[in-house]
C-alpha cells in the first residue's frame, strides 16, 4: 500500500527540515550539555505552526492531518531529539482538551500553547505505576466547604465545589516548564480503572510542586519532572470530561501518542543514518574511504532499510488514525511504535559502530542519538506492552 506524500505534506516536511537544520542543530550540543529547555526556540517554531500543529486554526494551530503531524515530529527529532523533541512534546495533553475539555478550557489555553508561550503537561505515571495506569495512587476527594475569605474567583462561588488532590507523579514531560497541566487522579478508588478522573490545573498554584529530573540517559534538553501534589485544590469546573471516565478518555489518545513515538524514532534513526553515510565517505582506512568496505556498506544498507520500514509503518498508522478506523489504528500504532523504537536503538548502535572510537565520544552526535533513541522503547507503553496489544488485536 503506497503512502506517497501530498504536495502539501512534502512542503510541511521540507519547512520543518529547514527550521531544524537552521535553528535546532547548531545549538543542540550546548542545550544538551546544559540540560536547558529551549523555550526561545519553542516560540520560533510556533511562528511557523510547528507547535501542536494538529490543533484547529480557531485556537491558533495549523489544523494539520495525522500524517503531517507525524512529519513535523519526525523532522524535529531528526534535527535533535532533545531540542527538537521539546518542541514536538509541547502539545502533550492538547488532544484531551480538544476532545473532552469545556470550551473555556480550549479558549484559555490552546492559543497559548500553539503560540509557544507555554507547553502543557499531563500527569499520568507515578513512582510505582507506569504501565499500570489503573493502579495509580493519586487521590482526588471532594472538599469540605471553605469560608468566603478562603475562596476566590468565579470557579469557587459555591461551598464544596472543589476537589482536593494528593499524590505524586513521575516522569512527567514539561512538568516544570508548563503553565498548565492535566492531572489524572482516582476519584473512586474502589473502582480501579473505572474511577479515574482528569483535572485541569494551572501550575503556579499552591499544592503543585515540580522538580526537574536531571540525571537522564538522554533527551536532556527536554523537561522531565517529578510532581508532588499536596492538597491541590481544583474547582469542579476544571474536571476534563466526566468524573470517573478519565481512564477511558485517556485510552483514546494512546494510539496517536504511539504514532508520534514511531515518528520520533524514525527521525532519530534517519539522523544517525545520515551521519553514518557522511562519516563513511570521509573517513579513510588503508588508503580508501571506509564506505568502500563491504562490511560498512552492508551495515548502512541494513540501517537504511530499517529506517524506511519504520517510516512506512508510522505513516500507515497515521493514515489509519485519519480514517477513523479505531481497531486498525490501535494495532498499527502499536506495531509502528514497537518496530520503529526497537529499530532506532539498533540503527543508532550501528551508527556508533560505523564511527568506531569517534562514535563513542561527543565529538560526533551519534553517541547522543544512541542515548536519545533508547527512551522510545519505554514511554507511551513499553515494547512489551505493545506486543501484548498487538496480540490482543490478532488473537
């Protein structure tokens, strides 16, 4: 089945590629070394509609289709997984707002996200609960009435109209840099996955404390945080969707998230492939370029084949999302994430091998790509989780 890009999609790809080569790559090494979040580049990318590109135009987005959105992510990760990846990850939570948020939520926050003023964070994983979302321990309870002097704003005009959230979230993308977050919490603890609710909260409020996680293997320019929620008060009107339906709401966005990760993995694998081709044609041993040796040629041939296979799966999964075929999209999204992420680690590993000793140090970006690629096998569902989902669709 062919997935030739349309002229518009090719234009999107080329525009992001130009931005990545001009703005991202020159600063990537410095940002990674300093663990610095690229807020300035987020605003620059937003001017070109590369931040949350799927968001409709009425909220400041470009209204891109699923394949175009994947292309943006792929090219940003091709430029650099840490810096470019920060731009691509600024929208993590916008899908939930668009589908289930009240209109005021979308009007207040989506234009700020698409303008690059702030990313959005989504608090799902916890220290003891990653793949087991339903096992989360964060709790939200209806508050007792507070006096008028303790309450403020239109969202707190009635007594007892708040939820109080307590718990801890871990590995939260954008946790310390986002002005707004969606927090998943148990509202009916005895009901398992049937008792989870999504809440929208500003982050500059009492009860929300985020600490950046610095000791990561890769994607060091991206912001990843631990969040402590201590008596975080959220108005009833800030419930996203329905009380106790948050798990089901969340499940709808795992397929798009996994397509996004497949695009991430494809982008970093492509970058490693290109670096390997460039190095092999320039590096000489025994008085000739190492690109002339069969062992190196075969490595590069296998790397390129894997990259193209991952790309094809990612685009096919994106097309399934666009078609509205949920069952096919779920299966292909997991297949794409599984294959592309595993392949990205293999390709970046081989890129280091092509570079030899030079690939083991930071003089060349392939050692960074290798470290960055590894996360794609873990977040948004590990490779093991993807295999289970695929099997469920087939058996």
